[in-house]
């Protein structure tokens, strides 16, 4: 994990967890006190499982497939979005369980993919403002700065509103 990724993860009070079950996928909101997710190694992180609705969809899916994806999003005016995909394991009697008061177990994820994702449509909930990049009838789309980066500019598809054909 890069330094800015660690900060985003370890300051988060929530994330979205996607787990795989057969041909299907399940997505859940996971929340806790800021810092409840911890980066524990160069490509590993862990978080506690607190008392929930007893459906065990996330935990059951992790037990069955081990595949999981986490999405961290900042909604406070400094939009950031980070995806972490990998293999997860349930740790019931692990020493790290003691770090999380009220936790039933700890989930550890070994990341296979870690990548930021375009934050352009993330609202600023603190200020109550929608993203400035949302399409508005009769107005040109605002161009995000990342589309001017050298490694992106030349690979935008012809159909992109800011691409080579624009």
C-alpha cells in the first residue's frame, strides 16, 4: 500500500465490501470507529466483524470463496476512491482480535489488486454539494484533470467527450 492509501484506509469510518458466491456477488456496508480497518503489511489489511444481522452473507461468502473487494470512498470534499481486491480469511482466535473491542472475529485480506479509481462523481456530503462533473442539460461536461495526463490522453476512446475526436 502506498502512504496515501494507508491514510485513506486507516482514517475511514466505513467501506463497501463485495464478496463472491457462485455466479453471484453481494455488496455490504461495513462501518466502525475511524481507524477500524488497519493496514498490517505491504499488501495486507484487516478489520473486525462486529455484531450484525446474523445473515452471515459476507462471512459466509468469504468462508466459501475467499474472494473479496473493498471500496473506500471519501465524501468530504476531497474526493478519493480506492479499490482493494484480493483473498480474505476469517480469523477467530487470532492475537489481533484483542485490538478490536466488541469484535467477534477479524477478517484479513491479502490484496491482489490495489488501485485508485476516478473520483469524479463523488459528492461532497459535508457541504451538501453534488459533483461538479455531473452532466447538466445544455452544458458541456466539465473535463477532469486526469484526462490531460500524458499516459491517458492518447488512449481515450474516440467516443469520449474529451478524447481525441472531441
